[in-house]
C-alpha cells in the first residue's frame, strides 16, 4: 500500500511539475510575444518620420516659430504632403527683431502680415544643403529662390556658410542644415527674413 501511495504522489508531483513547466513556458512565450510587439511598436514610432511642424514642435529652439505658425493658422498647411524646404528662424533669430514685434505679429488682426512673413521662409520642393550649394555654384555664385509667399530670397556663399538675402537686403545665415522631415526639410537660420510687402 505504501508503494502505491508513494507512486501516486510521485505521479502527482511529476504531473504538477510538468503543468508548472508548461505554464512557465506559456508565460515566457507570452512575455516574448509582448516584448516583440512592444519592440516592433517602438521601431514603428521611431521609424515614422515627422512633418516639418512636428519636428519644430519637438525642438525648443523653434518655440517662437511654432507660436507664430499656430497664430497664422499654418499648421495644417505645413503638415500637408509638401514637400517643403523651410528656412526656420530660431528663437534667437526672432529675438533680433525690434522689441514687441513678435507679440504684435501674433495678434489676430496681423494674421495676414504674419502669414506673409512665415510663407516667405518656405520654398516649394525639398532642397538639401548640398543641392543649395551646388545650385549656387552652378549659377555663378548666386541663386534666386522663389518662396511660397511669392517674393524671392537670394542664396550666396560666404566661406562654407550659405547666406540668404531677403527682398530688403537683410542677411541671414543658415546655422543648421538638413533636418529631414516626412514632408520636406528644415534649415535653421539666425535671422528672420522679411518680404517687401
């Protein structure tokens, strides 16, 4: 009788252990699947390119520009398919404007003027820094760039820097290049360029 009881308890132990092992394997397999899903989801998030607006929103150096884009109601436009090349003034660039200029421009009654200024910083098409430099060199050292606003910017080289000259003769230097976006590219500039009108 003792042998039978011992055998039954051994069988029960084996069965219990094997169930536990299967449970552990299932749990591990579920954990692996969850980890793989999380990893793939993270890769998709990382791999999913952002629009020019999303990139600007994510960079604190462009917070003034983002405020202006929202005030001019250009977010939807600049989130669209494009492609766009955006010469994006940094916060320091906006700070060079006369005191109170930005605060005045973002007021609702100045929306049209603000829109004109912002679209003067946007070019239709995607032009990487190397394209701009090559085009300047191919055009005798000066490249006229039509903007979305309708007026033109002139790009030239000073040493290795690309300089943009606006319709009023004011200059801005490109200080950061080739920030790639899903719908274009951003080049940061150190001064706000202004159209004539």
